[in-house]
C-alpha cells in the first residue's frame, strides 16, 4: 500500500491540504488536492492543488512566481478545534520553508 492509498479522499476524489510555515507552524492556506496534485507535489517538491472552480491542476505560484517548497508532509487524524476547516479521516499537511 502506498502513501496515497492510505489517505481518505472524499466522494469527489479530493482531500484538504493545510499549508503551514515550516519554522512557526503558522497556517498559510487551505487548498484541495486530488491524487494527481498530491503525486505532482511529491514528485516535484512544489505544492500542486486541484482547482474546483477551474477543474484543473495548478502549481501554487505558477502566475505570481511565489511557489511553495515542501519541507515535510504529515498525515493527521481529525481534530476538533475552531481552526480546523474540515473533518476528514486524514489529510496531508505540507510544511513549507
């Protein structure tokens, strides 16, 4: 079983990604990933997401030049707290520089 097989994607094949600043843990953003965007992130070390509005993959910073370099990916179990935007069985957290 691969890392991707162990994740629980929703009925649309998506999983939320909570992006944090590596040194402080400060939450920078939340975006949706599918298997392809997570695989692209793992392969390149740059964050890729699924745009629900445009229905396509996008590289964070592809137009602005402000890309995100992945330092670590952690899987977490759901937590109950005000800052948690969604409750899924597991989600990836990409910690950045």
